[in-house]
C-alpha cells in the first residue's frame, strides 16, 4: 500500500496539471482513501437508493458508507427516514440484512426495541429513573429528490442540494420514480479505486470499442467526440445528430419534458449534470431492440419516444430515465482498491413481470456494460499501480467531463486542507 503523509496531500493537489489525470497516490494511498471517506463521503450528499427500496411501512434497507452503517426505513405514516444502524445500548449493529420487513426494530443482543420512528420503546432491566426519551436512534440527514434518496453523514450538510433539486425536479418528475418498483438490482465489486469507476462513467471515449450493447441505443455524439478526426461522412452524421438533438429538445420541451443541458459539475458543492438525449433505432429505450422493455410506461405517459434523460451527481451516482424504465447507479468505496457498484432497474409499480416486461430484455444492455466497465476499471487500477504510471492528458473533446470530476474532487479536498 502506498504511504502518503497527510502533510504531503496538499502538495499533490497543488501540482496537478490542468487537463491531466490524478497523481498515483489518489488511487492507491490508504491515507487519501481515509480522507476521501471523511471529506467526500462523510460531508456531501451521497446517492444510496430509491423510495421503492422500502415500499411499505416496516420495510428497511441497510447501506454501509465506509464505517458508517445507515438504516433507511419507511415508518407507519409512510415517511421514509434514515437513522444510524447502531443500537443505543452498547453499539451493536441493529439490522443485519440488506433488506427486511419488520414490525419494530429489535436489537438481537439485548432486545432493546425501537419504533419505526426511531424512538426507544422497550429496554429491560434498566432500573428506575431510566429515561428512554433521550436514547432514540440517531437520525441521518436524508432527502428525496422525486424518489431518489440521498443521505449526508455530516451534522452540517451542504445547503445547495435544494438548489440542485429545484432545477432537477421538472426533469425527473414526469418519470414518476415514486410510483416505481425495483424490478432487478445487481452489485458488482469493481477491482479499482472509486475515482476510477467515476472517471470511467464520465466519458464515452471508450464506448465504441468496448460497449457493443450500449452503443446500439446510444449515440456516441451525446457524450463527446473528436470533430477534427471525422471524415466527411462522419461530419455529416455529426451535423445530422446536432439537428436531431435540437429538434427533439424543442419537441420534448413543448410537450412538458425539460431536456436542455444543465451543467454544474465543478462550480458548486453539490455538483450535477443533466440532459435528455435522443436514442438510436426506434428511439424508445436502452434495449438491444431500442424499443421499450416495459409496456406499462412510467408516470402515466403515453409517449414512448422520450429519449434518455441522464442525471449525474458528484461524487457517486448516475441515472438514466426512459419512458418505460429507469436505471440508477451508485458507487460506494470499500477500500483503496475496491468499490461497490450498485445498479437498480425501476419499472412502474403495477407492471407485471412476464406480462408487461421481461427481465432479460430490461437488463441486458446495462448488465453487459457494467461487466465491461468493471474489467476496464481493473485494467486502469492495475496500470496506475505500476511505478511507471504518471498522469496523462485528458482528451479535450471526449474527456472534458472527467476533467470536471477531477476538478470537483480536488476542490473539495483543497477546501478541507485549507481550513
């Protein structure tokens, strides 16, 4: 493991060349990983799941963010809450399963019992004068953006989440995320630092060669391309795509579906980006046929050709919303060399598997793409571990959004070091 004194991290931040990748220690150092967990994942809004993960009162979901174990639950009034998954008696982990349904929250160790509001209801053998009222489960800051759940572990969360949410609600609301169910979910342990996983997502430079399934519904032009390398045919295709994009945006927005780009990836604390992009072929969904995978559309829509709305957040998520389903992704660091990529496929809550949708058709594009990306993440992590590694330049045409991720990340670290 690469050792980096805390006092040297500031120098590493300062010497990064604009438009170039991160220095080796940002991927390998345990000290920097620990700083990432404290500063990035401990103080910013982290995407962890969807309201559909806990559809009924008593449903729970456990999400581990570093050493912090968070319990998401729906209470008897139907409100989604987040609390620390730690018993207030002697600190035992309270709920052990990733997902469960409970009446009350009962600690297996000494049977301290909490209600779905987190209040301590029962604690045996504690003697006279014992005050249950001050020993409820500790709350975790949680916000729902149209059904997408974000938590912040800090006592003082970034206030600009609300600014982002206000801008994004009109984009996401037509897709009715609160009225979905999780049709399928998949975890992958990626063999690389979490920042490599995020960098990989922020560009499509690698897509045409590595993602034969993804590039069936997706136009490469939507995520950057190198115009000086295009021949006359390529330039003509790019021009046609630009015209298609403008025409689709005008049409979608006239129908009440906001589509144009909003980008604040490295100029605000809660960084984000969104844009609705046309899809190839039938233009309906992220499937190999490019047609909808679910016949029951989201949000009560009747229009299938709504393109693909993408939504990215710093530091750990990306999302794709189509007319018929949505796919949401979160990245959670495990150690300097491994990260958890969690993917969920959402369909309308009343859609019936085998009648309205087929799991294979719904998932096959992103199941394949995730596996391919995981392999690429491993290739990069293996290479940056070599003594020969030094940061190379990002492509100004296809990796500008990777550069903005690096800018955002280093900006947050620098702000912390300057305090």
